C-alpha cells in the first residue's frame, strides 16, 4: 500500500495509532494558513477528534519512495469554506517526514461533479 493511501485511510478512520506509525518522529507540517509549523504530536492531537477535517475525492497525483503529491477536497468542522488542497509530502525511512499544503477556497454552493 502506498504511504499516502495509508495516511488517508488512517486519517479517515481517526486511527491515531496508525497515523503515529506513518508519521516520522521528525515530522513537520507546514500548512497553507497562518504561517505556522506543526510537529507529529500536534497532528496526532488533532487527528481523530471532533474538529478534525474530513476529505473527499482523495487523489494521488504522484508518489515514489522519496516524495508524493496528493489532492483532496477538504471540509472543516468549524464551518469554514471547504478547500481544494494540494499536498506535497517528503518521505524518510518509509514514513512521512514533511508535508506542505496549498489550497483554494471553494464557494458555499460547491458541489463535487458526479455526486
């Protein structure tokens, strides 16, 4: 199974233990908002909770043993506008060591074509 698929499955299922195995101990997350940086413990604390974002139409655009690029439509529990999120991931020792995202907000009347 690909690393990105394993990450998406663990996130979708709120499986913090599986996420802990997928994220490298030196993991760094640079999200597209707020100029903040998060570590492994920050992400694990957020995952599986009531405020964790959900996603749909998860796609892997590219993945090899060094890097991956993924795209998803992300919905936030706080009611903010959903976003089309592009993620760049770097891998080390078969785990995610770096994730950076870029996003485009979607309109309130957004509807995924085909649904």
